[in-house]
């Protein structure tokens, strides 16, 4: 019988943060679908309208938090899936740092685009 291993320690911080970010992402995705797919139809979404929404601090903050949360959730999920597959030692450390750097670059680029969208850059 194969040994079952999980990188998440039940009750641990990584386990908790994975669940909390999932709840936040579900809420923001629901907001996104309601606003941009039901309240406004795709044909009515324009670049100018997106810029106008991004100029509102509450919308900007929500979208930026979505970017950071989705990045963390994805990077943490990929890392833990790989750990569950059995990587360890140097491989585990290398994967961890590659994912951290990739996540930080994604957040930096997303922040840059978001700031440009509302005219701050």
C-alpha cells in the first residue's frame, strides 16, 4: 500500500492560507462575473470603461488584492502539489525559490499594468 503524504499539516499556516485565499478568490470571482458578465455584457466592456473602473480606489484595491491572492494561491498550490509528489532536498529548495521569484515578478508586472490602467504611471 502506498504511503499517503501531504505537504499541508492540518491546522498549519500553509493549509489555512490556502483555504482563506480560496474563499477570497471565490468572492472576488463572483463579483467579477456579476459585474462584467451579467450587469454589463461583454460587448459593452471597453478599454475606457476598464480605465474608469480602475481609477476608483475600491475597484483598484480589489483587483490588486485579487492579483496578489491569486498569485499566492497558485504558487502555494503548485509548490505543495510538487512536495506531495515527493520532491525534497535541493530540488524542493530550487522549486521553492523559482516559484517565489516567478510569483514576485507576476505581482510586480500586474501592479505595473494596474497602475498604468488608472493613470498613475
